[in-house]
């Protein structure tokens, strides 16, 4: 446990050195291929386990958002060839096919696009919607099931979906040629070993192309309490891994399992992509990393005002070598294998040597002991990264951001009153 605790302490200490400033958004510049992340903030309910920025759905706000998103993309200086495009949220399928098509057309004006994926809330998915996604160019979908257990999902504030509905939409998507990834979660309120095992059994029967089992994260205003500890979550995941592997799935990372006909380039893993790739984010609260900067866009009201006025400000922090080193280290162990061309500094190489001597990895692969290390470290990375909207202490001039929000709110009130 000492090595795990030491690693988490070192990474947390490094990440806390990141200081943002609310200022002019730097133009995106990329030397090679890049990722594109598009944040759709709208949700019909706010799930208690979700740490990401979201707003309750409103038709008028949604339409205004889509127009602003198209304008933000059209005004960007970005150009070249994208490596991946990912619609996350929030709930991206609160946008209809016409909305998504308009955004993709704006992207096509700026870059070569391919490898397009989207997160989907299963209760909102129809076969017609899947047909529409395929028609406008999507190749991957990620369905956030979390659990089949109605009582557990209700405790999070989310409306669940039946086994039959999920099975039908997954099989229809696969028939359409879409790569289907699903997310399950361990540690949800009210979840037990028996109900989790039942979730695994059900998803094996459906056989999506990819299954990701996420541990419950305690970060950034998450209000619900996990039903089991981090160590217990690992035990459940390892037991599920044995069942998945005997059922024909291959383990690709500490939390991801795929069918053997899934090519490596088709593995749907936005967390890994965003961990090691430079990418450009569009939309409120979206993240970017490029040209030596970390950039986080503001909340919906400030983002809309910035796009519409042509003066978008963001939270901007300089990237540091130590932060990048730890990001790459986390990615290295996340994949359960240790080959990489990334040049680590001496202190990380020495630490890696100690891990090998202590039995955490052997012959280039993590041992069972090492997998627990990976589970703990990957979870700690997600839980400790600084997010300016949820942690104002990492923004040196957050008061200026609050003043701007107040001005926008007052302006909107006056506009409504004078109509």
C-alpha cells in the first residue's frame, strides 16, 4: 500500500500546481493529428454519480446552443486531420439528428473528420435515432447503462431502461455497423455483489462489442455515497473479468473488455484518448489541451455570451512537463502493459524500477498486484485533476468570472423585462 499511497500523493501534489486564469482563449494549434471533443451539457435529470457539467434541458436554450456551437467551430482557426471526434455530456442525445448534422457539417468545413463517436442515454435511444447517426457518419456509440437494477438506478436520479430495450437497441446498432460500447458501474447506491453479478451476466448475454466497468468516483460535487470501498470495487471488477474472459471477451485495460473481433483502433476509450492526446474542445465546460495550454471553456451562459459577442474567454493554464509525465505514466499502467516510447524523467524511471522489484509488473505486463495498483492510480488521477468550474481555488482570478456571470444574468433579466 505504501507505493500506491506514495504514487497518489505525488500525482495529486503535481496536479494541484496547475493554476488557471480566466482570460482570452488561445487559438488552437496542432503539430499533428488531433482529437475533437464536443460537450453537450443538457440533461433531463441530474444523476447523482455524474461529476460533469450539465444543465437541465430547455428547447430554447438547446436551439441557441446549437447555433452557438456551429458559430464557435466556424470561427476557429483549427485545420487539418482529426484523429477522433467525440460528443460527450451531459446527454448528447438530447440533440436531434438535424442538430448533430449541423455541427458535423461545420466541422467538415474546417478539417477532415472520421472516427466519430457519441455517448447515449439508453432511455432516449430509438432505432430511428441509431439509423440517423449512421447516416450522418457516426461509427461508434457508447451507451451508459450503469446497471440493469431499477432500484439502484432510481437512487441516482436517472430513469432506467429495461433489459429488453437495451438488448434491442444494441443489436440494431451492431446490425447497422456501429461499434457498440457500454458502460457499467460498480459502487452505485444500493448495489450488492449479487446485483452486480447479475448485471455482468445480462450484458454477456447481449454481447456488445465493448464493456467498460467504471468504479464509482467521488469527485467534484458528487453527492451520493458509494456502496463499497475502492478496494472492494476492484475485487468485484476482477471477479467480473474472469467471467467476461471465459465468455470470450479480451481485457484491454484495467476496466475495458472487448470481443476478439474488435480491432485495437476501434476500442472506444475517450478517457485514454484525452489523457495522452492533444485535442480541441468545443461547447460550454469543454476541455482542450494544445500549444502548451490546458483550456476549459466557461459555463453555458458565459459561453453563449462569449460566442455571440465574439469575445469568448476561458480558463487557461500552462501545461507543465511534470503533469504530462504523470499523465503518460497513468496511461502506461492503465493499459496493463509497460511498453512505451515516452521518455520519463529519472525519478519516474526509478519508481518504475521499484515497482518491478516489488512484484507489480513482470516481463512488460502488470501482475494481479499491479492491476490493483493501476485501478487505484487511474481512479486517483480522475478524482484529483483540477477542474476550475468545480474548484475555484485553482483559478487565480475567479472573482472576475463571477462578476461577468452576474453582468450576464442582469442583462438577461433586463432583456426579458423589456420584451
